[in-house]
C-alpha cells in the first residue's frame, strides 16, 4: 500500500527530473567520450568493449546496498554521495586522460548514476498519493534518462570538437553539480521502520510470486532494448545502409520511446499496468518477428518507431507495480534488486547476442528473443491487483 507523506508538486517533480537529467547526462557523455578517446589512442575493440561494460558493472554490485542505504537514510545523503562520485570520476579523466583512469571513471560515473536513480525513484514512489499518481509521476520521471542520453553525448561531442577530450571530461564533471543545485531543497520524507524483528534479506523479496513475475518481465523487456541496440547496426550493415541511416533508425527508436512517455501521464488514470505491459510484450514479439524481413531503411525505421512506442511504455508501469507489491520500508531495496538484474543483463547479454549472431545469424537472435517475450506476456497478464501481497 502507498502511504503518502509529503505531496510532490509539479515544480518539485520538475526539479527532480532536471537533477536526474544532469547526473545521467554526465554518465552518458562519458560513455560516448571515453571509448572514442580510447579508440583514437589505438586501443583495441575488445578494450573498448570492456570499458563500456564498466559503466554497468558497478551498478550490479552497488544496487542492493544503495537501495538499503536509501531505505535507512532517505533521499539527500545518497544523492550527495552520487554527485561527489560522478564529479570525481569525470574530473580524474580530465586531469589524467589515460586508459586505466578512464576505466575508473566509468566505474564511478556509472555507479553514481545507479545510486542516484534508486534514491530518486524511491522518493517519487513514496510521494505518490495513489496508483494513478504513481503511473503519472513515473511516466514523467522516465523522460529524464531519455533526454540525458541525448544531452550528454551531444554536449560531450561539441566540447571534444571545440576544446578536446580533457575539456569534455571537465564539462561532464560539472554536470552533477547542477544535480545538487536542483534537488538540494527537496523535502525529506519521514523514515519507515521495518516491522519485523529480524533483519530481512534482499532475496526474501523473491518469495513474493508477484515480484518474481515482475523481475522476469522486466528482464525480458530490458533484453529487447539490448538486442535492438546490438542487432540494428549489424542488420543495417548487412543491407548496405550508411552509418547515418543506421543512426537515424536508432534515433527514431529513442524519440518514439521519449514521445510515448510524454503522452502516458495524460492517460495515467485510464491505464492498467498489467494491460499495458502485456500488450507491449505481444507487440514487441510481433515486431521482432518481422524486423529481419525489412529490406530497407524505411521499413526498419517504421519497425524501430513502433518498437520505441511499445518498449517505451513499459518502465513507468513496471515502477508503479513494483511500488504497489513491496513493503514501503523496502522500496529502495526492491529498486536495487531490479537495477542489479537489469545491469547484469546489460553486461552479459551483448556478449551472448554476439556469439549467437556469429553462429546462427542476427535474424535468429531477433526471433528467439521475440518468442521469449511473447511467451512472457502471460506472466505480465498475471500482474493484476488481486494478486498483490505487499
């Protein structure tokens, strides 16, 4: 059940979204600039792949401790540590632009973004007055990372072109400071004490069948994001498409995902979480089935836009459901468990997709993941309120 504490007004929510964008943009900019610098310095594609994986790796190990920390200490303290870590990580790259330092920067900025996300999501979820508020606020919140993934790389690219990599890294180090300026006046919510005498373990949350269903569905849909990002360049290259055409296809996906998240808050009162997620999974399965048959940039672009709408609608519904099925005192822990699974998948799945695509072809990867997502729609349909047991 949701216990409202301090209502979150439109201005306060906007400040939280702006803070989220600033910190996430730091990581997104570093994720573009650091590999580019490594490539220009002559490092191998394998080394660059390892560097990229480090942005997600820290979040795998920090997610659960960060969730517990947020449950105990509230909003501002984990945000403050995240700002400090992100500034330090990007600042080190600006001072010493060497590959080992870039790896450390990836660990620090990636981890800081994960910790901040958990704290922000927990605070917003606890501020909701009802289930409609949950869907509305998480729909607005989900726009933040999408915009940050545009703002961060664009800013870093402009700074690289006009001042070099060290200037770009310094610029990224300044962005998290904006986060603190946006969120420093946020009103803390009263702590919620655990009712059990014994200290629970994070894995106890998995005893709830609804949590198991939710995490399975979330993992399947997260894998769809990864496979689309991985396969589209490969498929486009096989069709002889230009780099700009492939970039436009992926950009259309991102814009569509952002667009649906702008629309969702206006429809929140009329949406049911399990219906939206089930429909998104079935639509994704169909689109993955026909995607490999698209023989032109236009066909792939249309599929990409439809996939963006489908997959972009899911996160607010997942976050709303998660806050309804877990005890309020353990929201941060549940968010950490979810983030840990997503980032573990983001580290491992691209390697699996690469191996499968090499052995069987990228079409088979699309069809296999699509079949798994379609089969998982039954689990999503089972996430109905009648089954909720916080």
